[in-house]
C-alpha cells in the first residue's frame, strides 16, 4: 500500500468517527444543558474591546421559566427568525440559481466557453469557470468536472489533467467569485453579522465603516479569483501536465460530444437578452427607487446594497427563464415553478441543519455561554502573546480551520460552530480582527483543503468520473494529484489576505 493510500485510509477512518453536523449540534445542545447544571448561577466578567468591564451570569436552564423559553422560541424566534431570517434569504437565493441551472443555461455556457478557448489557455479557463460555478456548486462538480475531461480527451490530452484543473477551481477555489452575494456570501455574511451583534461586537470594517453582510468580502474574493486562476493554471501546466503527461485514449473517449447544439446557441442569445434586460432593470432600480438617501436620524441608507441579494437573484431568474423557454426546456409556467421547487427540494439538509444549529446558537447566547467561552479564548490568546499581531491571529484561524476541514465537511456547519466563537473572541483580543477579516480567513482555509479530504461531499463523485479514464485511479491518487493545488492555493491566498489587512485595503463594501 502506498503512502498516499495509507494517508487516505487513516483520514477516512478518523472521518467515520465524526458524526453528521446535525448530530453534533444535537449533542452540543444536550451538553450545554448539562453544563448549565454545573455553572448555572455563577457570575463572570469580561473586558470588552473598549475597556468596559461587564459582569454576566451563566444561566441555569432547569427552571420553569427557562424551559418555557426553549419551547416557546424553538420554531419562530430561534430558527425562522434567527439573524433576521437568514434561512429565508438562503432559500430565496436558490430560487434564481435553480432556474438558471434547471433550464440548462449554466451547462450550455460551460460547454460553449470550453470549445472556443485556445488550448494553451484551457487550464486557466477551466479553473476560472470552476470558480464561477460556485454560485451553484452542483453544476461545477456534476457538470464541469466531467466536461473538462471530455474537453481534454477531445484534443488528445490526458483528461485527468483537465478534470484536476476544474476540480481545483470548483473546490479549492470555492469562496472566490466575481459575482457578489452568492450563496456562500449570504451564509457567511448574514451569520457573521448575527454573531457579532449578539455579543456587542460592532459590525464594521477596519476603517470603521459599516459592513454589508452579503458583500463584506467582495473586493478580496474578486481579486482572489484572478490570483487563483493564474496560480491554478500554472500548477496545471507546470506540475499536473508534466507529471501525468499524455495518455492512450480509447476511440470512444476521443469522440466525446461536447458541442453546443444550434438550438442551445439560439437559446444562449435569448439568455443574453434576458441578462441585459434584467441588468438594465436592476440599474434602473438602483438609480431611482432604491437609490441611497439620508434618513431622519442623519444616517445614510443604501436600499440598493441592502437588497443586492434579491437583485442578483432576479438576474439569474430572468436569464434562466429566457434560456429555458427558448430551448424548450420550459414549456409552461408550471415548468418554471417546478425548476424552483426542485432546487428548494435539494435544500432539505440545510433546513434540517439550521433548525438544530440555530436553536443551539440561540441557547448558547441565552445562557451567556458564548460570552463565557469568548472570555476564556481571549485570555488564552493574550497570554500566549498573539493579541498584538493580527497576522499571527489570521494564520492561526487559517491553520485551525484547514485542519478541521479535513475531517468535518460542509462550509455552513463549520461556520456555525466556529463563527460565534471566533468573531467576538478575536475582536476583543485585537480590533484589527473585524468580522469581515475573520470571515475571510475562515473562507480561505475552508476552501483550499477541500480537494485533499475524502470526506468532501463530492470527492467520491469526482473519483468516479476519473476512473472512467483510468480504472485503477484511487482515492490516494486523487489526493496526491490535488495536493499541489491545495498547498499553493493556501499559501498564496493567505498572503493575499495578509496584504489586504496590513495595508488596510477594504475587503468589500
């Protein structure tokens, strides 16, 4: 057995011992209730970022009043209304993406771009498209990765190389994107705002400007897109291609059909028309009814930015609708509704996860346990000498999250677990660690190690696609192939974030 296979086997064994995130939150809920038996009624103090000392009491939950609180708030306040309705925002985003995906628009765009790109630029384009498909991750894994193999096979090159480039873009570059207010932006941003405000941490940037949840990391992630495209393309051409070289392909693989049909080309033109019309409508809204204004309190209000999630969703919805009817994938309004329903149907796990997760987080805040943990963590960081260095704090967040990501899948679950602790803890230690900085560090780490863990949701799917071309390609082989992407992405992306923070460059708007 090779070293790679042994490493994979060990990681798989450790991973199997870790329960599903939903079970983790159930266990944590029960554990917190038991801890309240021991610490309930005890007082502790914490010195906040502004020097103010506040005394808190760890609540004892086994009283009639607190038991009533659990049942009375479980559904509405602690779940559906958590963070001003984060669950609803997530579901709305998926409506627009669902139409674009189910209509076939995203698949056609990928194939159209793939066949018109020069061979030398193909690795860079595949990484770029992979990153951009993160607006709907299933498309990247289920459509782009196999299409990349078909593209490379069609030009007589090893399809595994093309699939590696696409996989790197989709998975290792997960958080980067040029499109604002993606699904990940909403999940990370909206929850970060809730985590901060629940413990009295100002939701502001390093410069003291108010943050917009869905776009607070946009500038950083947009620049990251170009960094990862260049880096991923170089890794593919200088390392992956040289290592795997060309391969003997069967005739069936040489004749893979990746063409865009005339009907699809026609539908793409209609989709472009829908994009232009919807974008013009969005601009019209931004200029008139949703333009910025000064309210009665003298504060600047920007409805356009506040509603960017709905506006981006509208663009996807209209473009997908135009494509769907033009391609005859949609023949009636019922088909359009069905496309949205199918996408929402795939969000069942998110709905289950958020119920248990948000109830646990609400209990964490209600008992003041989050503040208690924050105070302990802040004291530890100060005692080990990290409080004066935002760079070391950023690297610590990235290192810890990267390691956890190897064994605990799912961006949302990890953020729900780490975010409520990291955001207040790090800000109290060093005011340079604002919510947007912490979130950006988390997103870098959460993305880069996705390709080298067998526990990532689509690892088995990607392996299945690759075995189509090389039957003995193992999970260890996949980890070995993707290791350069993971390591180089992690180092270069971390350096980029440190550059933004050190020179106080805004991470978003």
